[in-house]
């Protein structure tokens, strides 16, 4: 006998309060509105930033003035060219560090500073090296500046600097620096006091870096190595200043400043 089939029906779900249904719809609508507000806020910020970047990177806010200060031996145009900054270049795209490094690579430049001046200006401020002497190596003549750097070929305008002849074996390196011994010897000549300078014709530096100064009367001062400069110059000023008879002076040896030696037999008076 087949048992009767009985339908297994789930019990009816309790009725949902219409107020809950309305509340759920309101929550969903509120969430959608909040998401739209967030997206619109993000879009607005991005749009504003994009417009701002576009304006700043455009010629509307480009460099219109490249002011140069501190140049004496270099022309303003040489400094501008070295900076690599172009008129019309966007202010925000100016690479301050690279421009500074390029300017400092100029032999004459001791220090450099590049500054933005909003809205459309850039300042190129430099401090040049002080010229010390004209160094002669063979037939070539160069201006030697502080730091032992050869900065330029000598011209007639540099005649007020003392001429220092260096051995032909000495050459500046790729950055224009002389070997330390030669640079120190030339700096010693450049430091000769103004009271002695009218008597000085020129100077010669040996392979070892010793200094011999030629006087206008034909005598020489042997200063030796570029050490004890103050004592050597003081001794030279005392002897050449009238306290010693210089008739026939041929050589004044100041390698040991506390024990100066005078060699006569020359034509100095």
C-alpha cells in the first residue's frame, strides 16, 4: 500500500514591517548619494590640480627674466648659457641643483646660487675667484686664481699681476687645477707685500716648487719652499727697506728667514 503524499511546505514568513522596507531604501539611496559626493570631490580635486599643473607648466608662467649678479670677469651671457635655463621654460621645471652645478663648473666661479623669484624670474648669483698671478709654461700664459685654478688665457689687461714661470713639465689637469706644489709656489709670489711689489720683476718656480723672485735691479731673492711666508717677507722688507746697503746685491737668500744671506757681485744699487 502506497503511503499518501504529504506536501512539505515551509511555514509562511512573518510579514515585513513596511517601515523597515522604507528605511532600507533610504539607507541605500543615502549610500549612493555619499559615494557620488566622494567621487565628485575626488574628481574636482584632480581637475583643479591638473589645471594648476597645466598652468604652471605652460609658457604663461615661464621664465621671463634671468638676472645675473657677481660677475666681473665672466659676462652675464656666459653665466646664463652655463645655467642651461631658457627664457620661456616653465618655472616649476627649472632644475635648481643642476643649474647651480653647471655654473660652478665654470673655472672663474668659486660659489654659485640659483634662486626662483616668482612669478617669472630666476636669479643667478655667483662669486668669482680672485686672480693671483699670470703663470707662464713655455709660450703659454694663463691667469691663475685662488684655489690653484687656471681660469683663462692671460691678456694685456692682466699685466698688473706678477708673472710666475713654471717648469714646462707642469700642466693643469682637466679641471684647470695646477699641482699643489706649483699652485702653492705661485700663491706665495702673489702674496708678496705691496711694499715689495714695485721692486719685483717676475718669479720662477723650480721643479721642486722652490721660488726665486727676480728684482727690477737685476738681483734675485731666493725664497725657497712656500713656507714661513710672513717671516720671509718681513725679512725681505727689513733688508730692502733701506736698513742694509744693497750696492752690488746679487742674491738675497731667505730660505731660512732668521738667517738671511746676502751675496754681492751684482749690479743692484
